C-alpha cells in the first residue's frame, strides 16, 4: 500500500476497535487502545492505536489524535519499564508498505529491549496465548497502579 491509498475499515485494528476481533488489551481510554502484539519482536511488545481516527499513517492522522496516542505510548512504556525492567525501549512507527507498515491503521510499537537479545523478526512467530494472558495480567495491574 502506498501513502495515499484509501483507509480500509476492514483492517485488523479497525476490527479490534469495533470488537470484531480479540486482543490482549493493556490500556484503553476514549481515544486510544494499547494491546500486546500477537507476533512480538521482544517480550512485552505492545501496540498503541487511535480509536476515533480512520488514519492509515502519520500523514492522515489529526494532531489531537496523535498527541493522545503519544500520551498512551508513554504510559505503556512506563508500565513496561517498571514491570519488565528492560535495558531499553524502542518506539517505532512505520508509514507505507515500503517502510515496513503491514497494518494500515496508524499505530506505534512499544518494544522492550533486553541486553544481549536481538530483535525478533516481526510476524515470524505467534506468541503463546497463555504467555500473553499472564503478561497482560501483570501489565494491566501495573497500569492500574499508575505505571
């Protein structure tokens, strides 16, 4: 997909927002949703999306929605750091297929990085559902504590 293609309301993130597809929700407010990536590049890999914006990328999203996303990115990042104690955190956002975007609903990746561990290839392997559920419970608890 190019940067100027039309928004597809049947993309997986749009379906998640509408409740038509499941996810491992970490945090949700009126404007944003954060959840665990099913195909993580690192333990704790999370995604943050806007709920009210039919934007494919940074060029489409309105500034207010983008700002609200960044607040949620920071909130999730803090919870990941407090709970998982990574050595670093990578925040990534891709625009268009040639840049690596695979779901054409704007989103940010929040990826904990641990010393001595390389970054996995995205979509190379699906995470174990039981592991995702356990991690979700830990992170939700941390986020409710203000993480």
